[in-house]
């Protein structure tokens, strides 16, 4: 059972990094070329948020099953970075204008997606025991 959730956690990590990178870069391209929001980008942002939350859920299941990431005495940083991954897009929603300024919202969500990627990469590093 632990192996199944551990494998899902690793595979979903790849999805988190890919979806976050695509959403973040795509959003910045839309922002700097002064294009409007489009439905495919919104879908990619939603997918990024969902896989980020799923990653946190899988991590919580692993903790409940008694697993702990590598990293020596700093293993708890994996949980900090995982929390950032899970909450990056939901927190960005609180800073968005709710459609009053769509370009600003696009920038906020794009930066949040890239922060999610950076936190996910750092969480991966701590899981592998890297400094």
C-alpha cells in the first residue's frame, strides 16, 4: 500500500512541475504580448491547482502511513515546500482582483504557478536528501 502511494506521489510530482511550468510561462507570454485570458490557459491553471492539491493529499496519506522524506534533520522542509505547492494558486486567488483587472490577475496567477514550480523542485530536492 505504501509503495502505491509513494509511486503516485512521485508520478504526480512530474505532473506538478510540468503543469506549473506550462501555466506559468504561458501566462507570462499572454501577459507580455497583451493578449486576453483564454479558456485553455484557465484550464491549465486549474489543472495546476488540482495536481498541486492532489500532491499534498498524497503526501499526507504517506505521513499517515508512517513514511518520512529523506533529508536528515531538515526533512521537515519537505512539508513546508509541499504546503507552498498546495496553497500557491489558492492564495493567489485572494490577491486577484476577481476580474476587475484581468491583466493583473493573469500576472498574479502566472507568478503563483512559477512559485509552485520552484517550491515543488525544492521539495523534490529535500526528498532526495539534497541540501
